[in-house]
C-alpha cells in the first residue's frame, strides 16, 4: 500500500492574518454594502427617452 501523503501536500486553505481560512478563490467577495452598489446600481430611466 502506498504511504499517506504528508499534511503539507494536502490542499488546505492558508490561514490569513485574521485567523480565518483563506478561500481558494483569490478575488474575495466585497461586503454586502459594496456588492449591492456594484451588482444592483439604481436603474436609470433610459427607457423614458424611447417613449
């Protein structure tokens, strides 16, 4: 039987300065406040000019 892989070889998330595990994704999601502004900005009335 093959020997078990060393712990260092296991793909475990590296702990950040805060102590929480770092996600595999590099681009961390911004806070809800920033996300709402970027994802759902106020819909400008661009359809008004069409009418």
